[in-house]
C-alpha cells in the first residue's frame, strides 16, 4: 500500500481521527487481548514475528492480511465513533 500524499492540514486531521479511533473502548480491549494472545504464543514457543492476533478468525495471522480485511469490515458504529 502506497503512502498517502496528504497536505499538512489533512495529515493533522487524519492523525487526530486515528488517535480518537485508537482510544475507543473496543480498540483498547482488542489491543489488550492481542497482547495476551501474543505472550501466550511466545510462551508456547510459537514464532510470532510479523504476525498479529486477528479477532475475527481468532488466530495469529500475517499483519498484511489482517490490515486488508479489517479496513473493509469497519462497522457503522466504529465509523461513527471515529467521526465524533
């Protein structure tokens, strides 16, 4: 995925939106769950380099695959939370 070419104003607005989304309760819960799953996988001797926990499939998957599917599947509520 190519880097977005944004103006300084647009880049600041996007950073603000992204931060607001990252601080929602659902994102914080998913981040905490991801951390628990990664630590458990490392403890079990699995290679987790370049992988992240996918909450939809409930598996450790390559990061690129998760990014592509997650952006397409944002719920209406999550999109609304980002805007407000």
